């Protein structure tokens, strides 16, 4: 049985070429039906051009006459562009015609439109943007929030911890995810007002909370789910992207500086390719916006076809594991528990 995934076909910087190629690859390798949303007159000939002769894939095109540019202000664009590819695509998810939505477009506009069209799950005050980070152990860690909520309250971080733990357990198949609160030190007394207020809330949750963790724990495999506000998370994410590019550039420079190093590089090509893949953001498929009444995956604006393919893959895996339903059940249970405690007191 095919799972229907909607793809914003005009989101990425170099759209729609990466989206078309990513959608074709996804339909060849995954049990999905991809719904391309964008100007049909532009998409259909390009799709035909990239398909093999007589190849028939489960790809559907939905016409949308408007697109939201990267430099547009989210609130204004969402309000005025009612036939944008984002809104048309998310309406398909809201109507139950698809299980998830993927875009590499304007992040702010995607978040605003998703919250407006899909709405938050009961008990979720703010959806969180979640990203998967590589670690030295080979098992990725989950970092959230990475930009959806710049200013947070302690109850928001408490909810992020619950959603991140469910995502790590359901999608990444980590049996008992270790949850940590990102801080400037491991001691409970460390941090600012937000982290100090959040610590006891996370400690009281029925999760495997290991306390405060530091920036290095994002990558060393010590923790599976790292919780923070969107300001800190976004800085950490962008710093990581910059550092990974620097490492790749320095490694490439070193491997091509002399004839001897070039020979060594050729002999070690397989190992270096594996190293590059572990640092490549396109392998992780974008950031899920957790806490909505539907699946929404937001990718990088510079996404290539590999990133688009993996974005569709993450949406498919999220739908297959019923991540939205799991979060809804968990929050319903927390609400019932708190109501019972309030009534008892």
C-alpha cells in the first residue's frame, strides 16, 4: 500500500529540478505516491523529461499559481498568497488526501502556514522544529527546538522533551532514549532562568531524563534527545553546518595538496566517502515540525535531489510509525494525569 506524501515542488533555491529528481527517486525506491505542488505548466514537461521512456510512477501534479520566495516576510506572504504551493500542499494533508508534507522553501512561511492549516495537537502549546544530528557512535541524536520558537517558557521545553523522545523512539528506533537539557554545565544549579525552571519539569516526566548536557553531548552519543529553546538550537545547528563545511573543505585541501596525498586519497576513497556522508545534511532529510495535526518536514533551502529524497523518506517513516498519533496519545495521557492530580489535591 502506497503512502501519499505532498512535496512543495517550488521551494528549494534551485527548484523545481531537485524536487522533480527527488520525487522520482522516492517513487522508485519507497512505497509512496508523491503529490507535486506548483505551476503545472512548468512541472509537467520537466517531469516527463526526467522519467525513463515509458516509465510510469505514482506521481501526481497539483496546480498552484503562487510560490513564496525565500526573502519574503512569512506573515505577509502567507496572508496574501492564498494559492501558494505551501498552502495548497498542506490543505491536501489537512483534507486527509496525504499523510505528510515536505518543503525546502521559506522556513518561516512553512511554519506559519502549517500551524494555520493543520493546527496544533491538543495539549501542545507550540510545535517544535526537530533535527537529527550525527554522533561519534553512529546513532544520531535529536535536537529540538532549532528555530520555531525563539522565546520559550519552561512548559514549552517540557513539551519538546516529550515530543523529541517519541520521535527518537518511534522513527529512529532508539528503545529508551536518553533525554538531556542543553545547558552550560551538568550541575543542576547551572544555567539561566529558563533552564533552571525547566529542569524539575523534565525530571518529573516519565522519561529517561539524564539531566543537563553540554554542547559536546550533541555529537558524542552521550544523549539521544537534546532539548533547548529555538534561539539556542538554531545557533547550534548553524554552527554545526558551518563547522562541517569547514572540515570537508580542509580535508579536501589536505588531500589534494601534494602528489603523495592525492595517491593516499585515492586509496582511501571509500573511507572518505563514508566520512563525508556522515557529515552531509542531505542524508538526514530535513527537520520535522512536531506537535501538529499532520506531518510537516522542512528542508534546507539549498537542498539537492538527495535531500529532497530523504525528506520524503522521513515523511514516509513518520507516517508509517504514526508519529502524530503517538504524540497525540502521549499528550492526552499527560493531560489526564494532571487533571487527576489536580482533582485529588
